[in-house]
C-alpha cells in the first residue's frame, strides 16, 4: 500500500512554520530569519519514501490587516491551504496570545481534514505552562492530537512524522520520488538573497525589497571546476531605500553580495559569481503588474 497526501502548515508569522518544514524535510527549503513575514509565497516541500509521499505546504503567516496588495495576495495563499489539505497542522508557540474570537480559529473550526495542534518552542517554557496551553486550545478546537515540539531542536518532529503517516490516505505518487519541491533553483536563490537582506538591514528596508534572478549560467573555470554566474535585481520602493541598500561607497551591497554568495554556494554546492543591481519601482507592493512579475499570481 502506498500512502500520499497534502499536509498544510498554517499559523501566524514567525511561529516557526518554515523551521518545522526544514526539520521534517531535512533540507533548507524555506527562508528562515527571526523577522516576521519572511515567507511570502506558498512553498511546497516533498518527502518521499518507497511506501509514501508527503507533500508539505508552508504558507505566509496570516496578516490581520493587510496594508498592501502584496499582503492581500499572501493571505490568499493562506486561504487556499484550508481547501486542499489531507492533514492540517496548526502551529502556535508558547508565548503567543490568541482570543477565542480570532478569525483563524473560526476558519479552523470548519476544516474537514484531521487537524493537529503543534505548540512550538517548548524549550522556552515550563511543563505547567505547556499543559495550560494544551488545555486552553483543546477547549476551543477539536484537535485530533496535540504535539508539543521544538522545530529548531527537532524535539518530537519524528513523532509528528509518525502521526502524519497514520492519518495519510492511500494514494498515488503526485511527484517523482527524487523531487524535493515544485520551485526552481532560481526561486530559492532569490530567497537566499532576500534572507540576507533581512539579516543585514533594519526597519522597513527588508519589507520593501523583492529579488528577481535575471541570469543563471553554468560554466567551468579555467581549472575545469563548475561555476555558476548569477545576476540578480533587487527592487525597492523608494530612492532613499536604494541608497541604504548600496551603502557608502557600495560597502553595504558588497557585504550583502559576500554573505549571499556564500549561502548560494552552500545551496548549489558549486562556486558562484554573483552580480547584483538595485532598482527603484515606486510602490511596487500595490502594483498589479510588478506583483505578477515577482510571482504573486501563483
């Protein structure tokens, strides 16, 4: 018997959904930083063995009051996860505050798929606090089971995988067994650059940036070693943001390029030559054409 199905991970921004996906897949699939609203797209990660295939979906966190069309589209990505799940994982963390009338709780009450509660970051709380949270959440929603986890430390992630497999329906291979994601390499490279922008810059700058890979060419060095030449464009919303990204005498973008190149080389396992340019597109987060260009129509 072969089991397969779609396992959707939902929750607010910055509760550890991407870290959990990476822990379950054993691959660096989703961008991870300590800043909220890091994941902007619905990212598919595929875990396959001979007798099963789990298609995980990591979504942006639900944004309560979207300020831009980009955030409205991100919320649409989240909404689709309520419709096509075979198993639903709701992630919260020990320090997170919810009220019973929160919209996401209302949505979860209508979920037909088996629904599981994951309380993340249990390494930051005592047993009594965790038990209190479990009791509160299970009074609100009909969870099949509650699994306290630490996605970062991989605590109870093996147990979670066993539980998912128990509830996965019998089904076909949806993707080739060796496929890890439905996204191309270029997508992950742009995410790596954006991750480094999130790490290196402050305040509004990272949230005003989008990255597009304009060229990706594989060749060999004079010594016969594989080399990938990558060109990237960083879009910002205002001229002042462009100045900050570049920095005095180009110092900031040089540092960004160095850090991003190291991470891309780790990801591709090849030497990389990275070239970056910064462009200004006023209010791109509300521009339908630019949003489509950046892949927000998926």
